[in-house]
C-alpha cells in the first residue's frame, strides 16, 4: 500500500507541474489504520498540501472500496523537485 500511495502522490504532483522524471520521493510516512477487505479494490485519494519550487508536500488516504468513509491507510509524503523556473510551474513560460 505504501507503493500505491507513493504513485498516487506522484500523479497528483505531475498533474500540477507536468511530466518530470526527476521528481523523487524524499520522505514517506505511512500509518496503517485498519485491515483492508481482501476481496475489494482499494482507492487512493491524494491531496497536495504545498507545492513549492523545490519541494512538494501532500497526503494520501487509502480506502477499501467496500467502505469509503474509514481510511485503511494515511500517508504523508514529500517530493524533491528539480529547480525549475517558477514561471514554468505557473504556466507563464
């Protein structure tokens, strides 16, 4: 599930900055809250908390498809970003 959360956060970041192969995980903290149902899919909800020039911080909650109210995993993560001009990220390039 940690890998799933890592990918979900990576997609959330790339949705904001565009394709960037050099965006890498710098920290990932995972709290396993309860067991997921083994016969149901899992769903990740990723949220960016801060997107800076060099660092992105966010959180991911993973839910069992059978219960989308109580998360099974809560993850906080940060990504090191390559030093791009700030106007590229804002779409002004």
